[in-house]
């Protein structure tokens, strides 16, 4: 189980033209995990991968010849088509999307979009080994302005098979805003089927056309084995 804690301040009142993504959790693709033209999964060394890239390149997850620019049958693990978790301040909602990719070789094209107004909180949608759900959707009118807010998030990431596109054990997510519980959802799939674990980052991503100001401080990450 991983606990993320940080403080955020929104200096501006909610506006339909101001907002953006304020925090994300990303997977880390296995950049030397491949499927060869015969359909077999192989793990190359860095040296082998470097030699391959003398004659080919990867367009997202699809291998292509440097000479012809055509697909050559190779595939590589890539981004999962969206963050594992994405917290957004987009009036009229502060909300979080949560995703899972059970694929050992992920593609970037298939995206899961459980946005407010399209799905209910906790409703799981998805295809092609990817699923996602809306963890919470809080009215931005209830989010304090010009005040430091303590966010806390507990996640038990799903356990995935290392040899198949399969979830072995589901996880859960709990999120607090100060003392308010925004979500407590159990038995859901969260994460990406990677050898390396996920990582957290905050900032402002994809701001609205009029820009957006958000401040962050005091990040702490705690990992607890269970």
C-alpha cells in the first residue's frame, strides 16, 4: 500500500475558463520488453536494444524500419494510453480518474475516459486489457480558495501476472481532502503491468485557454508492505 500526502492551494475562484490537471500517477513502461515478429515475448538487454535501434525505431509501441518507415512486426511496451491516476480541477468538478492496464505490452492508442457526466462514480469501463473508473467528482464550488488544502491518498495497486495480460489481485483507493473522505473504493484494478513501480507527480498540465494557477507543497510518499 502506498500513501501520498501533499498540500495544494487554489488562489483563484472557480471559473469555466480556468482549470487543468493538478496531480498524476504514471506507470513506467518496460522499454526493453518486446514482442518479436513471431509473436513471442522477449526481454532484450540494453546492448541488444541499442543494436536494434540502428535499423528500426518505435512509433509509440509499433516497430518500424528506418529505411521504409513500415511496420516490421516488432512491438515494445509503451505508455498505457493515460495516467494510472489523474486528479483534475476542471469546473464544475474536482475529480479523479483511475486506470488499470493489465497488458504486458501496452499500446498508447487505446484510452479509457471515465469522465464526470459520462459515468457514475465507481463505474468501471474499458477494453483491450485497459479499464478505468471515476473515483470521485466534487463540485469545485466546495473546494476552498486561497487556503492550503491537505490531500491524502492511499492506494493498494493491483498485482499483475508477469507472463500474461492478467490481473492476479485487485486493489483499492481512498482519498481525503482535509478531513473529508472523497472516495473509498475497494476491489478495483489500479496500476500498470510493469516491472518498475508507478511514480507520482504534481503540477499543472493541460491548462484551460485562460491559464490556471495552482500551488503545491509538502509532498510525502510512504510505502507499506502488506
